[in-house]
C-alpha cells in the first residue's frame, strides 16, 4: 500500500478494510480545474499545513460542494517539495492521534501542485507568476512561523528579487497589480497574535521601499494599502502536529502502509509521507475577503469578525489553555515529569489546572460567543493534555516563562481588579506564581538539582532567589519582594494588588525541604 498507487476509480478495497479514509472526489478533475482556475495558494509546506488547512479543504471537497484544490508553495526548505510532496503525487496520509490511544487515518489529496517559491527555480517561479496573474485567485495563506514575517534591511535593498518570504510575496503581488490591480486576500494562519497585521506590515514595508527606490509606481503601494483590493485578515489557529513518531510508524507498517519513514532535510526539517496530528483543532478566520474565498466552513473553519477572532485568542491565551500549560509545567518540572500527558494522570496536577481554569479564571474569561469557554477547557483537559501520543514536555513549555506570566496570569489579575471582584478567591493562581520562585531555584522536590529551561531573564531572576535554600526551618524570604514586585514579569506589582504577601507565604511552604512541593500543591488544590 503506497500513496502513489491511489488513482481515481482504482481505490483498493484493502485500504478501506484497514480503516483508511480515501478521497471521495475525482482527484484528477480537481487537479485540472485548479490548474486552470486556481483559487488558493498556501505558503509553507510543513506538517501543520498538511494536517490542518489542506485536510480541511479535503473535507470540503469530500462534500461534493467544491471543485478546487490548493497549490502549496515552499519559500524556505525546498527539499520538502522534492522529498515529501512530488514522489507521492502531492498526497499525504493524515494520522489523527486520539486521546484514547487509537488513530484515525485519512488520505489527503487536496494539494494539486507543489512549487518552490524562488526565482532560482525558473519553471516553478513562472508558474507562481502565472497563478498570481489569474483573476480566479482568491486567497494566499501562510504557515511559515512568526519569524517568517520578518523584514531585513539588507533584503529591502535587493530590489525586486528579495530572498525572504515576505519580499517574494510582495514581488508576486506586484505581478497581480500589473495584471490589472486584481483583488486578493492575504491570510496568515500562523499561531501569533494579530497575525494579519504582521503580513500587512511586511508587505507595506517592501512596497514602500520599492516606490522610494523608483522600482515600482506609487500606485502599487496604494494598491496593497487599499482594503477594497487587498486584505490581511486576522485568524486564530490551534492544533499540535508533532514530528513523525516511531509508534505511529510501527502501526502504519503493521497495516502494510509502505510510506511510513521519516524524512530529514539538510535544513533539519522533520517530515514524512504521513503527518501526525492531535484530534482537537480550531481555525477561526476574520471574514474579510475581496475576491471570494474557498468554502472552508465545509471543513470546520469558523468565520467571524475581527473582534471575535481577538476574543477567541484572548480566551485561549489568557484563560483556557496557555495558563494551564504553564501552571502544570512549572510544577511538573519540580515533580520530575518529562511528559505533559503523564502529568495528567497525577491527581494533584489534574485538579490543580482544572480548578485554575473552571473556578479562578472563568469569572473573567473573554467569551467570544462562537466558542464555548467551558467546552474549550473541557477539550483541553479531557482530550488534549492526556493524549498519550503527544510528546510535549513541561521542560519545553516553561521555556521563556518570564515572558509569558504577564499575559497568562497578570491579565486575569488585572481583570479581577477592573471588575471589582474579590481577589481572595484567587488561591491556585497565586500558587502558580509562588511555584515560579521555587522553580527558579533549580532544585526538584527530591532535593536534586535540575537545569531550568532557557529564558532571557533566567540568570537575573535566579540571582534574586539565590539567598533561599530548600530546607526546613526559618530563613529570610525578604528577597522575594524584588521578584514579586516586578511588573515586567507578572504584568502587575503583586503587592500593589494585594497578592504579594499571600504568594510569599505559599513560597515559604514550597521551600520547606524535600517533599514540600507535593505537600503544598496537594494542600491548596484539595482545599480549593
């Protein structure tokens, strides 16, 4: 059983018998229609694209209500195209990793072409220019990570042949401008706040520089700034796609699926003919298009206005997911865990994050209306975090914690202040912040040293807690005032909002010798 063997009208019953969901649409007809009248180009050929946007379109095509695929363009690691797309007719196998330990297997055939987005690949670049000149094109989208939206001064000086992704995209937009100022939506699908603005700022920067250099007419800058022509909607995306996993590879091999190997490129991209992904996923997009759009709602996309996208992001980042991740990871490191999923079998840790989410954060949750915050937290606690396939580690989650506490907990504290709510109801959130001081000490609950994860303020904050020891008996905790009064770390001066002394008191308990972390966590969580 190989992906390249799948042809229309010749789908082996063997695939279906082994639980593989096959495309229900005419693959060759979709390819031909998309080649002639493309509607969607996606930049970024990595695992998240295949597991989510491409899979959503695949579901839409399976309904029989749409007839166009997606063309993928890779602007950074061209080996992905050569090794993970073209040998398999641009198809891939999506392996959905369920929290029950089971997997679902779906062949994704919605990608009709794979192109290398660079001038050095003449035919591919010419094809991209041809697509951008086609009036049928409705949307270009991105999963290139936040750093992919960067603009470097040196690249701005390269004129109309830049090497960074945003420069190339702007060059292609210039081709669309020359073809008649045709409308288009430029859609980020990356996991970063207000992502549409990052694309917009980059495109505007290149266009403005080229006008200044006399390379393009001023009308081109006006074109990319005109929201009746070009839009840059916001979106919120949420899905985990781990690297190809050995357990999954064995399950596929046992099925007789031969394309089950890992591909590692020279640029250290880990990919494969298959892609692992968790079952839970969200993609909410601001519905602001100038030339129509593919009907991705058929595959589960939520379309809404910009304000709602912003609320969904705040719900996730400030209340329903990211704070829970940080809380369990700070304590997980001190309790010797190396897997998030394993932590979820710990009754204290599970109750800890449940009560933070449902009891302490929920009173100030930003409710977006289109997604229920209680259901969102339920999916996090019952399906996402316990998933045995997810290789995520608390040590990774606590990276750069000093940069995350203000948004993940400070915003909740500020909301309590702003609404006049009783802050004495905050018990477990203060316990998270108390745990941070104990974590900075770099000594686990057995009294063994561990290496805290990288953080730009690590050395500075560790110096503050350096006088403290993990021991029973009296010691001077006055140094903690230097830590918990830092607005840059916590978003508020914790003493000024009346929580500093409570957090100090909890920290004293956490430092009271080996076993104190477990004892303190159990005490406060049980009482809450």
